[in-house]
C-alpha cells in the first residue's frame, strides 16, 4: 500500500487542524485517546484525537460526513467488518482477516489496515514467545481470526482453535491452508489437552469456563487474554493456579496503537517513527503507568 496520497503533509509541514478519533459501540471504555495523545505529544504534533460512539448502522453516514481535516480513524467493535467492506484498499492482514481496525483517510478514499495482527505478534514476542511450535486460540470471532494470523506470523506451525461451537471455527482450517500452517478445531470443553507453547484467549470479557479452564491451563504455555479490564479474568486466575504466567491485553493494545500511529503519520505500518523508542515509552506510561 505504498504511495498513499496523504491528506496532510508529513511532519513539520502541517498547516491546519488534524483530526483523528476512535469509533465503536460501546466506546466510553476505550484507552485509545490516552495512547494516541501520548504518542503525538512525544512527536511534537498538535493533533486532535477523540472518541465517538458510532453504531454499525450509522457508520457510512458518519464516514461520509468527515471533511478534509480528518486524517484517520481507529475502529473497534462492531465496525471492523463494515470498515473492511468500505475501504478502497486493504493491507495483507486486513485481507486475511476481513477486519479493519485502522482507516487512513486520503484524497483517493479510505485505506484499511489491521494492526491487531502485528500488535499481537509484538506482544507475544515481548513476553518471550518466539517461534512457537504450537499455539492454542480460544474463540472463533474476529479477534480470534487476528490471533490465528498472528500465531502464524510468529512462526507457529500448528494452531489449535477451540470454540463453544466447533462448526463456527471450521473456516479457520481454510485460513490455515492459506497461511501454510495446520489448524485443528476442537470444542472448548474438550478435556483432551495437548501441550502448546502459548495460549491466546479471544473470548468476551468475563468469560468463565469453569473447571475446563484449569484443564486448559495445564501444559498450555503462557496466556495472553486480549481482555484488559476486570483483571485478573477467570482464565487468568486458572493460569495462576497452574503456576503459569498470564498476561492481559494491554500489550496488544499498546503495540497495535503504535502501528496505528505509524499509519497516521506515514501511511505505512511497517515504517518506524522518528524517535520511536521514546514514543513507545510515552504510550506505555500513559496506558500502564496508573
């Protein structure tokens, strides 16, 4: 997606207000404004980043109402799928997952990115998960799809997907074929547990699997639960009982946001920011320092 025609000149050349926001429904819990404000402060940019409740039914009208002062949007549920259908182009991860969490608004239309995939991969690396042989993913929704692609990105050659309704997870087998990895699908309450190197939980916040959580925690490697509210979650408590490390979703949130900032500044999630270490440090303090 190189060569995007940005609506505003790059750093040091801005002449007017530059606006960004996170949209979703609900949205009041979002920590994105705090993260992005820290990033743009570290970069010396007076960019405005807000939040707005936008239901899926109103997405198209809200998007059409944005003027040229708007540079981009962060998107959370339930807007990721509709944003993927609306974008004029998609990066590879957005195409793989059918989900967009970042829209770059340009003169030739919105361009979609999914920074959740790389953000989760970076979070896995940060907790010491490198080139895992096998990864277990709990859940079958949009976030689970990003988790499967992330697991493949960090080198897994076997991904086990567990879902309450295994039939809902069958499309992951096809996704695995496209990624060049084996995907196995099991019921989430299956008490047959093979050892894995890491577990990614992509379940709704507060999900309590009861005794099966203790079964899963045994031999399942460190846990990343994408939830970052109400910690420790019931799953994290099971991992703690098993004496295995459990991590909340703040690492993923932090790193996907950093990649969003790259998109909003350069139009490219693969192009590092100037003084990126300082930017990441400021963002980490903003979201984890309280």
